[in-house]
C-alpha cells in the first residue's frame, strides 16, 4: 500500500532530512541504516510515494515511535521519538509480529473465552496485519 498525501509526504521528507543531518549521516548511511536502497530512501526525502513498510524501516533506523512517519503525513508537525512521552502516553519501540499476535490472543481469551481457536487466529492475524500496515508492528521476517 502507498500513501498519496503529497503535502504530508513533503513535510515528512523535510523532517527526515533534518533528522539525518542531525545524526551526521550522509544519505547513503541513512539508507543503509534503514535497510533501503539509496533510491528508495531518496524518494522519502523528496516526498515521493513509497510503500508504507518503507516508513517502518525508517522509523526503526532513526529511533522513531511506531507510526511517527504516518502521523507526519497525516498532519503532525514533528517526528515522535520512540520511548518519549506524548500526551501522557509513553511511546514504545516497535514490537514484533509474534509478540503482538500473542498479546491479541491473550486479550481475546480474557474477554471472549468461548471464541473458537480458528476464529481467534483469524482475529489475531487481522489485527497484526493492520498494525503492520500502519507501521506499529514490525514483521518477524
């Protein structure tokens, strides 16, 4: 999936470039740290359309809160660091898909103990897929 908000992507590109400079990284170093090609990384800094998973990789490389890039695209004016407190909530680093899946299953068992195992797995996978799409949960590749 790609995000199409051009103004928000440009704002994000400027903020990422500022963060890269603050870190003392060249563009290639930032791309390598994120596990991206130089071309893909440059698309982010230029505010061009990229796959949402690219933002997750950038968030990890820059130590940003999960979903920080999408928040900027949707109107936030700054990038939120992982572990910072924001409006009374501590933003945790990105969790893995397995950990998220287990948390969802425990929540289902605690609140809906009669849900069949197959339905529980289906619900868990749906929640994890949505969290991954939003960049909140990393895949366990």
